[in-house]
C-alpha cells in the first residue's frame, strides 16, 4: 500500500468523510450523505478554531480515515489541558490495516505537542471491538459516558 | 438559603474553586491548593475562548459550586454541535440541596441556546451516586469513557 498522509480536512474532503461517517452501524441512521450542506457549515465553524483539528488520512489520493481532536484547557488536575478524540472512522477497505492505530497515535502525539496531560474519548457500549482496540493502545476504561440529546 | 447566582468564574474565585476540586475522594490526590499558579494560568487560557464557559454558583457571596462547559462543533450527526460538561463540584455544605441539579440545568440550557444538539459528560466508574444523579436528569449511560495519561 502507498504512503499515508494525515492532514487537516478541507471542503473537498467532505463527501468522503460523510460517506465514512454513514458507513457504520450507528452512523447509518444519523447521517445524510445526500445533503452535505450541514457538514460544510460545520467544517467552517471548526476551521476558525485553533483548538480544533479535524483531519483526514489519505493514501494514494484517497481519503481512508478521519478523526476530530479537540484541545480543552481546564482547571482540574492542577490546570491540566486535556484533549478529546471524536468521530474516528476508517474506510471499510482499510480496516485491520493498522490505520486506526496510526490515526490514534497521531492524535496522542499532537495532544502531547499541544501540552495536554490527558487524552480522552468515549465509545458506544456496543462497540466492543473498539474497546479492545483502545485498551491495546494504553487507554483505560475508567469512566462511564453519559449523553443527553437536546 | 439565599438566592443563587451562576456566573463566569474570575481570578478571585480560584481559591474557592480549587478547594472544591481538592475536597473530593479522587481530587484530593490530584490538586495542589497550596500553589494556585497553574490554575491562574489555566483560567487565562479559558477566558479568551468563546467556546469555554467556566462558571461558579454563588450564594450569599460564597462560591458553592462550579462546572466547566465546552462547546464543540463537529461533522458527525449531520454537523451537530455538542457540549461537554467537566469539573462539576458542589461545596460539601450544599450537597443534597438541589444545587447540582441547578448547575446541570444551567449547562443544558446554555448548550441549547448555543445551538448544541447533544450534551455529554463522563463520570468515574466509582462515582455511583453521580451516575444515578445524571440518569435522574435524563442522561443516558450509553458509552464507556477511556482516558490515557500523557
């Protein structure tokens, strides 16, 4: 396989990102690949924020992965800055290729270089393969994640 | 009890906030109330960011509660914006008074007015009272929360 590049997402990447978001047992019900307008609006909001890193992984000019990393300063833990990983998706053709590991390692390295002391993420309780994946990478499943839809 | 005001935290509130962060079974080992410098630095970082709301609850000129609300735009769920609640603390004298509910309701209302479609938080697996509290407020414990210390 060709070289992998991880770079900031641009407007041209949106169709590929949304296709990956939708190609997922949970995402299938929540996304609208036929109407990209809300995604383009969201990318504009993200692009202006220095604490936001929405990236794509590209191999041979094809978008094959994505994640969003948010940097969050805070007071707790002696004024620690933490990062949060959201929206991790790997193209179906690339699952099992080690790309997920590369993307998470990128997020951890970027968090370190931005001065974070903690990286965190939540994963739906039904995604048991993902849980084993994060534990292999050194993450500890120490918390419960609560959500409230508005 | 006197009226409650929820307002943005200022530098003068830091000693009271840090005392609450430290007065906690988990926080006791992680905080340094004798050295407030890292907390003051962190508050400066937060104050310049329009997506950050670090607030205190004040009753009769006394800081009795705190939380941090972060607004996070994103692509998933049709370009949804979500919010994350962190660092919820209630002064020991006020536990059971309904103040926790008031603070979380403030966070939910603020999230709604900022256009969020989802509010989320994580809670250490050992905080079983907190889990019941969030479930009573309508949050669903649908996720596992993973952390990696750097």
